[in-house]
C-alpha cells in the first residue's frame, strides 16, 4: 500500500463531551427527509437532534444507537460538520443533512426490503421506520443494568480469505474505549502499535480466541443442525449447517463447508453499549487480517437467544446467551475492492475502511431486514465507495452499481483516520429520504463497521 496520510487529529478537545459523542457515534437518524439550510444557522452536529435507534453491522450484529444526550459516555473525538451553519454549499447531486453532504436518490432507485429468511428475495413488506426518535438511552432505561450473558458466535469474514480461526475477539465497554488517545502520532507503524495497545485505548472487559469449526463439539460450541459437515444442504439456508459451516456450492451442489472460526465469552454485560474488536494473533497469518472494529454493539436482554437445542451452543444450553458475529477482513479483499473500483494505488497507508449493511427497524414479528437500493455518503469522503454483487459468501465490487445490494452492503475505502459521519438515503414515496446517520472513529489500516438504522439484525449464519 502507498503512504499518503500519516497523521490525524481530533477536532475537539479529547474526552470533553463523551456523552454527546456516544450519541452521535452510535446514532441512526431515521425518518422523514431532513435538509439543513446551507446559508443559515443549523443544528448540524447537534447530538440531540434527529437521533433515533439505529444500527446493525456487516456481520449480522445486534447493535443500537443512542439518540439522546444522556447515553452514558463514549467516543470523545467529535466529528465537525462540513456543511450547514454557514459552511460551503454541498456539491450537485447531494444535500446537507446533519452536517454531511448526503447523496440524492436516483429516479430509478427502488429502495425496498429483502427477506433474509428466504435467501434475500424480494418481499412486499414495507420498510419499517418505527425507530424514529427512539435512542438507546430510552431503550435501556427499564432494562436491568447488572445482567451478564454469554456472547458467542462465529467470526465473520468480509470477502474472501481463509477460515477465521486464531482470531482474538475482545469486548470493550464503549464509554471506556478511546481510540482518540492515539491521535497525532505521525509514524504509521507507531500509530498502529498505539491502537493495538490496550493500555492506551482501553482495557477489554474480556477476550478470547476463535477455534476451528471442527473443534466445536469438543469445546461445547456445537449447535444442533439439520445437516452434517459435507452433507448437501438448501441454498442460502446456512443455519441448517453445523456452527462455523455455511451452505456453499461445491462441485455444482450446495454442501455444508467449514468457513468460520467460533468463539464464546462468558459474563459480558447486557444492555450496555460495547465495542468489539477482532484481530489476528499471528502477525504472519497468510490471510493478512486487518484489525476490525464493530461499534455500537448492545446485547439486549429483550432479544436473547431462544433457549434450547438448536438455538444455543451445547455448553450454554438453557443459559442466557446472545449470538453476535463480529467481522474481520483479509488483505485480499483489502486490495480487491479499491483495484476493482479504480482507486489508483489502493488504500494508502494510514487510511481505513468503513463498511456495513443498511437495514430497517424491524417489527414485533421480525428482526431488521436489509434494504436494497440505498445510498451512503460521508462527512469526510473516501477515495472510493463500493457497492457489491448479490453473492453473500463472495462479495465482489460492482463497478456499475451505485446503491446497496440485496443484503444492504457497502464499503468506503481510503477513508482518512479520525472522526467521521455516515449518512444513508433512499427513495421512498418518490423522493429522497434520510434513512440514518451515525458517527464513527476511523482507525488507520483497519475496518470499522457502521450499519444502520435497524436495531436487531436478522442472523442467517
């Protein structure tokens, strides 16, 4: 990779407004279209305006936003709006919302839901926007604060690469995770070492290492499944395969094949905003894994796993468990995306990637489903923005696609490090609507996951 940006700095005094920052960091503003006036004072950047329950992740992670000013602490480096409040007008084809020049939807966009229970096929069910104005502080106010659960799942993989074993999974309390502590380090290697130093960014609540799916039974992480390893399975119905296996095509037939490492962490606080980091323990791993961060994770006790065989690992059957699949990305995908979409020279040393999936709010009878034909904009633009083909197991950038695919996926490559803001739009009722906004801290040479606005994504793997 090239070397271009080697420094970054927080745009506000560090740790000065932690509560406001977490509200923004995890926010998913969802509702009717909002446009900030370009030449008058606006509320762009106001953490308490327009925030709603939001989230999700690139790997079917249950997350939420905080939407209120009393969320309880978090990221202290704050994004500085680039539009509104007397700042320059947005370029043609975009409009200002929450301090971001967000993309107008195209007249041919058909923003809609896809049904993940039926291999992401089209559905007549409407996009649900009921999480408008509901922040995580409101969601959590009546839930127990001292509840502990078992967090478990598989380490998902964005794009190609080997099986995700020997990956460290670490859980941080969001209010005590401070990547901005490593701001201002000029040397890229020194900066990355700082971000990987838990004495600098925050001490994990707990961490573990992922194991091979073939060792699931021995470790008690096996889950009863319809089919066994290497047996033929039903296309797209991955949960019918053993834990860590997916239903993929082999010699022209769908079979259960090993694909992901497994993990479990006991005594993780529920109803608490978390950050989950994945990274390779072996620096010489041939997959070249990049550190990856899933922001805004909340293990809600209202959405614990159904108890019993087939829903939980053998070791934790009938206990309080919560399946959460963090994501990691390998060097192959890190190089593939920019080269495919024409980013000359690839991702510069010191820049990062923002990726995620766009989902709706869900309903009382279903979880949050992916939104197709949504568009994503950024406060500090990336070198390139990629949307993908519809192959969930082998996502390849589509140069002709300008909206999210049937699983709501996007990736922004070559993003400058530091505070940034994401805004999502879609075409609903014949006009552009804001589907969510959320703040993030981009960490050099790492993938950071920002998915919104759905609170409880559907797990299909």
